[in-house]
C-alpha cells in the first residue's frame, strides 16, 4: 500500500470551479472518506486521483511519486464503482482475473490470486456462476475482489453501496470495515451517506461546493464542527439552530425566543473575542431534554414549548416542538406519549452546544483559531 498527497489540487470546468485548492495527506493504511452533498466535488476529486479527470492545477503524489500527469494504468490504483460493471458473459472467476489476464500475468498466478481473494470475500462457492445468477451483495463482493486481485497501492471507492437495499448496505458496511482492518489497505471512499462516512472512516473530508470545510476523525467532526454547514450535514437527526444575541449581564448569556442560556466560563473568552453581537446557536437533538410543563417562569437554560408531532422509533421518540417561531427536534426516551399541542418545557444542555457566526460562512466560534 502507499500514502497519497494532494497539493493545491484544483479543477475548473468551463470557468466553473468544481474543486478549489484541495490539500490532503493520506497516510499508508488510512481509510479516508470524502463526504458531502451531490455536486460538492467529491467524485471529481476521486476521478482526478484515478487519472480519469485531468487536474487544472496542483499535484497528486502516490507513494512519494508524482502521478499528476500519468495515465490511470500507470498509477497502481484500483477503483470500485457504484455500478458493479461486471462482464455478464464471464464467470465470477473470469471477472476476477480479467485485469490480470490483460496484464499478461501467468495463468497459475492468476488462479492463485483469484482463489485467495475469493476465500477472503467468501465467494468461493460462486466462482463458476455468472453475474446474473448472483445477489446484489455477491456482485458487490466480486467488484471488490476484482480490485483486490491487482494488489494496488490505493483503493478508490465511488459510492459502492448505494445500489444495495438498506439491510444489505449495513452488512456490506461492516464487511468493508473488517476487510480494511485485515488488509490495512489505503482507501479513499466517496459517499453522500453520512452514516457510511462516520462508521467506515479513520478521517472524514467534508466537502461542499468544491471546497473542503473540515478534515478530522468522525468524533472530532461531530463534536467540534468547523462551521454551520458541517454541523448540519454531519449528524442525524440534524442540528437545531436558533438565532441568538450575546448579552453581558452578570455573566454572558445567549438569548433567543424566550430562551436565556448561560455561557459556561470555558467558552466565554472565545465568544467575547469574536466581537459578534448576533450568532447562531446549535444543539443536537440528544442534548435537549423534554420536561413536564410547570406553569412557572422558565429558569436559565429552559423554555416553554408546544408539541407539534411525536414519532416513536423504538429506543427513543423523535419529538418536534415549537419554541415560538422555531422548530426544535428532540430525541426523548421511549415510554412517554406526547400529543400534538401539548405544552412542555425543554431544557438545553449548555455543556454540549455549538455557536456559529451569523454571517454566510458561519464558522464555529467555539474553536480556537
């Protein structure tokens, strides 16, 4: 396997910037996931690494060697696509060994590699079958195996699980993770599915509109998002956001819609240093607690609200409440029935919140710069 470096990689199509000065260091054996909405530039980035798209500017280095202007066949990479792209007239064994046959590898070596990969992926029993006789999961394993037999420096995956049903996607996700642990392969994986991104990656690269917004471990990105886009894109259900004002009055407070939140001392210096009077405050649904309505004036960090809808989801209930003009989504423990128009009190956990600048960029004000 090998390391991968992207240095100021840029891609422009007809005066439209698709990828803007991307810098990324991938260590040997890492599982890097490029994640973001459709059109964010993640697949274009993957295609540039593969050599299927030429870079407009910048450099791509694999294993210490610049491959920026080399054709795909000279980069020692293997790519697994969204479509399985298997040859329908060939058996599984022939599909697995086709690339090696084209490369004029000896027949005995092809048979050895195909058998080894088939055992690793658990597809020995279908080696003589043709693609139409296989299930979706088996076809995906064959597509993966076709890449593995080449023993490439880097594996590139372009949304390989998107054609599978939900249950099979979960199974294949677990198998991919186990396979990476066993092979310690260098992987760059593209997906728009944040669950895939969070569960598979050693590090995430969160992209939007051609730009990288944050690079970090799944936990870092979830707990310390760099800006409003990352905070809302990573996490399901999505982040709750409220427009707030900063108020200094016997301490530092965030005020919005009848809510008054005391800012912990650990965050006061960062917020005061931002010089922002208007900000956005964000809470994950699991960091908002539902309480019974009391009729008394809410204390700090609490507010009165009205239930709009409750959706039982087994281990918890997803409750949407109206806080004056804002909808707040809450993950509440199961077992309690919430009815539409019921009055409740909500409590915000001020040890788990995010604050973003009120401008278009919406950078996090709780991250050291």
